[in-house]
């Protein structure tokens, strides 16, 4: 193959009178480079976006939860925690209590009409609270001391912006008993509902920001588990949070732990809880092969056009090679090698271009996104060697497949016809 490589290099990159490579070859190299870079960047965005959202959802929530049906409260037992932690894949477990309330900002009287919004209070253990706030605390906790009459609360940044909350503000929490609120219709039910209102006062100790706005930062408020229990459900909890060291088998782990806890417990994972969002992310990944195929085919059509032009341009040279005894197969190999060299140059340039743009975006964040719509503030890009290798091999393989057509055209030329052209 050495003669074929030498001749192919001369044909494709032969120096002209202006000491520059053939213009059509450079166009083909540029086309493949742009196609390769576009494919790599597409994969980087898709994988980076999916990875960022998955990481946020998983870090914001526990990997799995274990509850009673209908979200009923039940007594916390150490034996149940011990049963959960006995599973070899479980790394940590803790109880929690959830209580739906209407949050009313008393600070709003000074700044305008008071605002209210439904929220979910989640009482967690001090260890779980410190771990969460260590990741997402946005503003420093209020220095004022929280008395026993007030519930210390951590609000999401979006919720704080919506109703004008700051650290140290006093708020009112209005809770409604579910059983009474859903009782029979009529005047009696209204009286029962009003009498069942749980009105408590709270103080905003701090504000957290996870970047997950709708249904997360605008809805969930963290507080101390014992304090929440003392106000609404002494000694009761909503369930247990648990984390696993192996997310790949989290569904199996949840089933095994649920079986160990026994009836009436049921368990579900973070992937079950936010199934719609994870399916949406999976759909984005599923279209990746189609994107690769489409953009690659467009790029390698440049190879066909380039080689056909080179066949026409080198007709006399092809005829001369055939006249001195080069068999058609070796003539075909020359143009296959040309396709390989052009594709290699384009792929290398595309990889360099994609890597450079990725590093610049990760460093300077030129492209910003509305966080309310995308849960992130800038375009997430993943630097994955597998993406670069997959795209490079795909482009090279399709290039060589498509290059077979002009290579056979060149091999079919007769010496007499080629020399007289």
C-alpha cells in the first residue's frame, strides 16, 4: 500500500503554483471538520444536560423512600431503621415528616399586601439538614435565636423571591387536617374544617438554592424533625429516606428493603418519583444515534463530491498509471486512501475544534439559559472521550463506505480514454 499512500497524498495535497493544497480538498476537510465538531458538541450537550439534571434530582432527593399507603403517619421505630441499614447497599437512612401548609408572609404587611403560597414542610434529622445545607445554602442563617414558639425554616430561593422572604422574617403556617378537610359537605364540614386549622409561626433561618425551581425551590421548606413533630404529630413520621452506593441497582435494593420491612410498607426510588422527567431525558438520549447518522451522512457526501472532482481532474494521471501496468484494484485503492487521508484530516480538525469550544464554554459560560425552563443557568457540556471516539469512528467508517463509489469510477477508466481526455 506504500505506493498508493504516496500517490494519494500527492493527488489530494499536491502543492500547486501558489504553494497551497487543492482548494476542493480543503473544502472537503472543512466540511468533515464542521460535521465532526457539530456531532461531538451535540453529544456533549445532550449528555451534559441529562447528567446535570439527573445529578440535581438525585442530590436533592434521597435515592429511595419507604412509606405507609396514602401517606399516613406512623410511629418511628429504631428496629425499622436498623432493618433498612442492614442491607449491604444502603449507606444511610433517616426518618422524615412532611406536612402540607399554606405559608403566609407577615413581612409582606410592611412591603405591600401579604402574600401566601402552598408549601410542603419537611422535617429532617440534623445530620440530613446539615448535609443538604452544606450543598445548597444560598444565604447565611439568621443570627437571631429561634424560641420554642417559632419553627425554624429554610425556604427555597424561588419561594423567597415569589413572596418576598428574607432571612429573619416571621411567617405564618396554616395547616389543614386532610381527613377533616375531605369530610362530608354542608355547614358542619365547614365548621370542622375551620376548627381543624393548625396555625403556627415560623422564622426563616436561611434560604437554599438547588436550581430546581418548579416543584422544588418554590415548594419545599426544610425544618427540624423534632420541632415539626412536636407541633403537628408527636412521635410520628411520614417515612424513611435512604441512599444507596449503587444507583444502577436502586430499584432492586428498594424492593428488597421493602420486603424486609414488611406490610404495610411500600418503597419507591427517585426514578419512580420523577419518572416523567427521567423519561424526557431518556428521549433526548434516544435520538442521539439519528443525529449522528444524519449529520455524518451530510458530511461524507462532501467526500463523494471531492473524489469525483479529483477523478475528473486526475483523469490523465489515472490513464498513465493504468498504461504503465497498475491494475484497477490498486487505482481504486489510491482514491480510497485519498478518502481516508481527507477524512482523517477533517476528523482531527473537528476534534480540536469541538474540544476548544467545549473548554471555552465550560470556562467562560458564553451561552446562558433561563433557569426556570431548563433548571440550569448555562449550557452543560460533558468532556467524554467515548463521545469523541464514537463520532470519529462513525465518520471514518461512513466516509470509507461512501468513497467506494468514486473509487470504482476511477478504476473503471480505460487507459486510452483517460489519456485522450
